[in-house]
């Protein structure tokens, strides 16, 4: 069984978002997406590594998608143009605050 299939199965066994409105699910999806993003050391927009807290956010987003499937409502709309959602990429410049490791 693939991870996402397990996560969907787990959600179906505990459908904790069933009582939420479509607007609340949309807001939740947006907040989960925001929390899963990082600015990499290279200044690119990326996802938190699955080996750390990234897995948690992937599970949460999969649960939102499964609730949408169960409702037959499609992908929840998300406002992704807001600067509060997506970090500002600095690539090809290194982001401020990143210490460049030298080979010395």
C-alpha cells in the first residue's frame, strides 16, 4: 500500500473534518499548504522534508483531499497569490540569514 493510500484509509476511519463547511476546508487546505513550504538554502521555494515535519503536513493535506473526494466537491480553492502563503524566492541569491559553509 502506498503512503497516500494509507493516509486516506486512516482519514476515512476518523473523518474529523466531516462537520466543516467547504469554506473552512478551503481555509484549512491553505493553512496546511502554507505550513508545508520553506525557503531552501538556495533561495528556492520548497517543501519541508518528509523525513522531518514534512510528513505531518503531507498527511494533513491528504486528509483534506480525501474529505473533498468523499464530498465530491473537488480540490478546495486556495488563495496562493498572497505573500502570506508562499515565501519570497531569492534564487539565484542566497537568502539572508543563511550561513555559507566553506571548505576551509
